[in-house]
C-alpha cells in the first residue's frame, strides 16, 4: 500500500455511503458499500481513511444529504487531490439532473476526484465534460430522480386512497396504534390484550390522582415494559418516559378514533368517560403540581389563593408548626400586607368539617347557577351567526355591496370560527367533568373518613378538586376568614376561623351558624 501526496500534502481516500430508509440498514446495503470501497483501495494501492461519512436514513431527493447531512460535511473536509468513493450516482444525489451535475462539477473543480464504484467512472475537473463521463452521470441522475418522482406519485395516490377509506370508517392495513395488531385473514384490527392492559393501567393511575411523572415511576416499579415497538434504528425501547405517557393519555386512538381523519376506525380499548375525565385531570394537574413525596402534605395545592393579592397559598413549616402562607408575600413578588398565616391543621379540620355538613353543601349546590362558559359561548355564536345572515341578505340584495359590508362579514366569520373552536374545547372539557353532586357523594362515601390516612391522602387531594373550584383566604386581619367556591355553585360559602371554632355563611343574608371543629 502507498500513501499519495500532492505538493507535500497527504491526500486521502474517503468513503461515502447513504441509504434513505431504515429497512435498508437491516439488509446488506451498508456492508456492500463499505466492501466496494475497500476493494477499490486494494486494487489501486490506496489507504482508505479511517474517517467515515454516512447518511443513514437520509434521502438524496432534495439534496438533504449534501445540504445538511454527512455528504455536506465530507465536501467541506475533502480538498485538492483527495478522492471520494461512492457506490453509484443515486447515492450522490437523487435531485433533478442539472442540480446534481452542478454540485458534482463544483466539487471536482476544487481538485477533488469522485469515483462511482459500480460503474468504475472516475470524475475529475479534466474529464468532467467528456461524454464518457458526463453521460453516465447525467443519465444516472435522471433515472434516480425519475424513480423518486414515480415512487412519490405512487405513494401520494396510495395515501389518498388510504385516507379516503379511513374517512369512510374502513380499516386499512398499515401503521396502527401499538396496542393493536392487523389480522391479515379477516382484514381487521384486533386488540393486543397484553398491551391494552398496560394502557388501561395508565388511565387508572391517572384517575387515581397520579401525574405523568408519578405514573412513569409506578410503571417502572411494576416492571411493565413499554408498548411501543421500535425506536430509531431498530433499538427497542426499554423504559417509560413522561412524554410517552402524556401522549397516550391524550391519544383519541384509545377510543378507536383515527387522529388524522377523526373517524372511528379502530376498536376502542378505553371507555369514553374514562378518557375525557383523565384528560381533564391531566390538564388541571398542570397547575396543581406537587412532588411525589410531598403529595400528602398539602391537600389544597393550587386551590387556595390570597384574598388581597391573588397569589396562591402554600404550606410552610416553622419550629414544628405548619402554616398556609401567601406565596406572593413570602417571595416578595406582590405588595401584600403580610404572610397571612393560617395554621394548616386548623384550616384542614375546618374545611373537612364544613364539607361534612351535607345539608349545607346540597343547599349551596341547589342555588340557581350562573350560566356556564359553554352556555355563554353558545349564545355568542348564535348572535354572530344571526349577524352573518343579516349581512348575507344585504349582499344578496345588492349587486355591488360596499367594501365595509364585506369587511364586517369577514370579521364576523373569523369570530364565528374562533367561537366554534372555543366551544369544541369546552365541550371536551364538559365530557371530562364529573357532576359535582356525584363527586361530592363519592367523596363523602369513600374518602372523607380516610382523610388522615397516608395511603388515602393522594386520592383525597384529587377528589377535592372535583368538588371545590377555589378557596379564597384572608389571613391578614385579626379575624381569619376564607371563602369556598364549590364547582358550579352560584353562591360561595364564607367561613370565619376562630380559636376552637368556625362560622360559615352559605348564602347572603343567612344568619351565621356556629359549629365546633
């Protein structure tokens, strides 16, 4: 073997290999391209550089390998006198012929030699315009680009047909959710019960009050393997991630709905009410985040706010005592007059005593409710649609409507579209909400008596959010008070904390009643 030199500069032989799809890496493509390069070096007495340049799973159709891939990196490294070995012209590029040839011409003009191993053609600046060199390169680029165009057309047509069938609710073989398999004989999707059981377990953990990170830890503790089949380059996934769990909990495919078409194509593995309740809990938990080891310390994370500055109330410990304090005052981010200290044990006991007053809670919930956000949005939409119809009548009656009329109509149509999107969000939210009376009955029957038991605290914490919308605390004066707003209730309940007792007022003008804590 010998090492070539040019003007005292050591020149190198680089091998470049490329394949555009992952399945090719499972076959013989990479080995074959490497072997061709080694054989060429052996025949020509050259040493192959130890530096490797490979674009695995990168298409050359748009020149991505040259613009942002390993080929682009190689072209920056290769200099005058160096040689680049490539299996064939389609590995160099599958761009339009002129684009491919121009890139090749620019490379050899810098003194770099390009060798196409399959045909044995050596391209340099001196022979680039030689028909024996130019024609194979040109027609090779033409055929490669033509083949890609043909494949692209066929794929587009196949995808159109596939999508049309999916929109019609017809099952089609192909990629599907990880918990499903394709029955070739029956031509239907069938549930893989082993994987579906894992998905249902994730939803059960979410409903039980676990966040995505807590679910991740729990699945690892239970040694449940991820249900996804493969990761990049055929590496099996061996662990759960927070992102995977979050995507599963928001994936309507568990209801049998195809995410792209919105039609029911797959067999459902989770009941609709479970999916929407889990989605709501997941969304609500974004503002009720708490460490896993501290989730039983404060049952009211995210529920309590300061009456003076609106900051959240958080739990703090001092000299063996625990308090709820205004976070804004604690962190000096607001101009609150003080920390508003409330003894946590007294507050928790007071609230649970309040919630135990079944007659009072039912009375508060029975009060005439204010219109929901969904009702308000539906009313606004109806009004906008009436205005749109009015403008449409103007346009139909006038052959040359004014520009202002047309602009107003466009504005109304834009508002109509926005309202429809907001209504869809609220409808999904409504599906996921447990009726507050049902949530309260469940809380009283199953959880209230176990509030002090550590193994129940996380469940109690979640159940409170299905009953209570917000708690406003005023702890700055000599008389500590708080106001409880129950979900959907029109009237809040006012509570006065006192030494050894508390008073509550379920409605305006009601006489205050005193109860023992």
